[in-house]
C-alpha cells in the first residue's frame, strides 16, 4: 500500500516527548489498518467481544491514542472519502490478495501455527462497521474527526499546509506527494517497539535536488495506489531518470522507454497528487472525553475490561492538564 | 595543526558526557583546550563541554598558516579550529582500543582525524561542520536554588524512577531537596535534608522533567563524584559536573515540561 519511495528518504528519529504540544493530522484508515493487522492474539485471531465482533481497532484507539494524549500530542483523525476510479482497480487487487491470505491463514492455523500470524495480518480489512465504530469512540473521547473529499492523506496534507496541524501521521509516504511539509511514521506503534521518525519534504527536495512535482513523477514511475508503475524500475533508478530528464514526458522521449504500460495515465495521476480534491469546510474542536459513553460503548457493548478502560480514561483526563515539553530556545 | 596524547579512560569519559545529549557536533580546538556546545535534535536539552589542554598528556595546537593569514586580514583573529565529529563512532572506536593511551592527530586539509591506540590505528573521516547545526547561544538564566548532591545518590533515584513513569519532579521544600516520580501504579519519593547534601539553598519550588533525558544525562555524569543542580519553578534544569579529574567541565541544560490549563 502507498508509494514505495522509502529508499530515498532519510527519516529523523524523534520521541513522543519532543512532539508534546504539537497537533497531528492522523491518516485514520492507515492507523486503523495498523491496529487491525497488529493487535492480534498469538495465533492471528483479532481481538473479539463476546458476540464475535472484532475489537482490535477499538483497543488500539483507546490505549495507544491515550499514550499520545498523555504526552500532550493533539490528534485529528482524517477519514478517506470517495476513492478515485483509478484506485478502485488497486483496491480490487488488494481484496483478492486479502482473500488469498485469509485462506492461507485458515490453513496455517491448523498446519503451521507459527506462520498463521503473518497471513492473519495480511487478511486485515476495514469495513464500514469498523469505520463507524472508530468514529463513535473518537467522538466520545473528544477527538475531532474530519471527512476527506477523497484521499485521507491529501486532506491531512492540506490541513498541515493550512496550519491546522503540524504533521501528517501515516505509515505511507503519500502525504509527501500531496505536499505535506512534514510527516511522521510509527506514531501509534506500541511504545519501545518502533521509534517515531519524522520526514521533511523540504529536506528531501534539497537532498536530491528535486521539486515536489518531480518527486510525484518518480513515484508514478515506481508505482502508486493509482498505477502499477513500470516493471523493473525501482525508486533509485526512477530518481536517476528524473534527475537526468526532469519529467516523465522527457523520460519517455529521451530514454526511449518503449512500453509505457503501467504509467499510461501519468497526467491524471500527477493531477491527483498535485491538485487533489479536498474538503475545505471542516471544524476542529477537542472536547473533554465523555467517560460514561466511553465505558458504556467499550465495556458494556464490547466487553472491554472496566478496570483498564477506567485507567486509560484517568490518564486522558489527567493529560487535560496538558503537560507540554518546552524547548530550550525559549530561554536562549 | 592539532596533535595530542590522552589517557583512553579520560577521553571516553569526556565523549560519553557529550553523547548523552548529541550523536555528533562541532568541536572547537584552541591552544588552551577543547570546547563544544550543542543542542539535541528535539531542542529540549543542551550540552556545554570544556576540556583544558592540561587534561592531556600532550597537547599541541596551532592555527594552520593559510587560515591564519586570512583571519588576520579580517577583524580579531581567533586562534581556533572547528571540526565536525561523529562522537558515537569515536566512542565505538575507543571501545575497541581498550585501555591504551590514545594519540590524536588532525589532518585539517583532508578533514580526517587519526587515532592510534597502541598498535591499532584508526582514521576517522570528519563531518562537514556546515552540515551540522549551528552552535546555540549561551542561555541567560538565573536559578534561585542550588543543590549539590553525590552523583550516585542522584543516579540511583533516576534508575528507580525509570521503572515507574516517564517524568520526574525535582524540587526543594524548605531545607529538603526531593525527587518524585509517579506512574500508573507506583510512586517514588527521595527526600534529602540539608545535612544529607553537600549544599542546599533553601526555598520552595519544583519543576517537572522528561525522564528519558535525565536518564541519558545520568549516564553521561557517571564518573563525577558530585553534581550541582540549579533549579527554578517551571524552569530549565542546569546540571554541572567535572570530568577528567577536574580538568574539564560539563553542563547539561534541560527544558522543563510544563503543566498548563
């Protein structure tokens, strides 16, 4: 999923403390997907309530999100809107792969238990129920949700450019192509499992001497959520090609690439990244969590441990005191 | 030209006091010794480091001729050289070299630092100083309270606090200095009266700090016998201590975490 340009990026490690006081626009689908694929029992079964409904996403939201709130990090969850037609094809392929993974997981549970987790992860999927439940819990927690016009990452990038947030949080790099000045990965990972890392668009542009437009062309050559890319071209060779020829048009003309299969829609895709549809009228308000509603929803409806939920809520309410890490510039 | 010989343990102690805050930085070399001031990537902590030339068994420094003539043409000539060093790498090399005496020699032209430990020679490529962060300004701070405490007492409390939470309160209540950590489950408090400390300015104030940073600092100060803590209310913490048997001075400045609303 997402665009595979990781190899030319130089992420900088950071810490939750250093992010205290900052506002993050979270790619909600990406984060929910992380929760659904990682928060699982050892045999790969997701967490479930007594009626057999999946609760991995809710568990992730209440416990991991609490961590961030406690550190003074403000979050806005940005949900995908209508996917573009080009993406629909990719999504189709994904659900095929997911079905395959699900079949293999069922097999592995019996035959190769140690492999089961891997296939289980790949079978994770987000449906409307999951999205609705996530939005309900976030609302009870007082965390704002924003509906994107189309791509969640495009919306999140727009919100950072507009100054409503300071970073986009996602595991994918697409938000850079959508023009996010700063993005962060591993923000919702379990503490001490993965270090949060920040990537800045400007640094990337300066390091390679490319513009955002050229970065988008590189991504299209390699393959994005909207096109498969040219077979055999990885991000390093794409970077070389674009640095030499400066655009896809010229790469095709000068490098004499005969088969443009996989990038034939490059003009449309370029436009998706450079001129994305965004929702310009959204509201962002952080509210005090509604303790009763959270408990009713999680403990009564979904069998969460009352004790653990109470503790998480206590931590959030305490974080309302808003402990923020200061920076020393203030005293220099 | 810079050439020096130094005891490996002394050098390691110095480098460890720097790597507690930054992985790399600009080291200034002058006739009277070495200096560094750097801020961590998150801008939360700063380290200032000074080591006198006589901490070395041998210390020779002179500004290269061509550089000299250039600077003299300008305003005040400053007899010092700035080099960019990856301190984590240097520490790794010292780890391999063992307890031998370390010889250092700078090749400014090639931007390399030669190190020799007994029969082992290792050449380190220097970092381009212009790629490193600018040296921070000297903060202007006034601390109402000063506490001098045995390093081991402080470090022991920090180690215990690490098991509890991610932040710690340092404060003074009358004639008692205290450190407090509170987590989800457990709570810790160390209280030391004036007579249990080496020095204490009485007062009533406290500040909250990130334990991640204080833990790192506590590793950097492990060779010092005593440390001086300078405190205020919701104010940065300044920790001072000596390295290289008193021939070097290190200070850490840490911005507080502040509760608002």
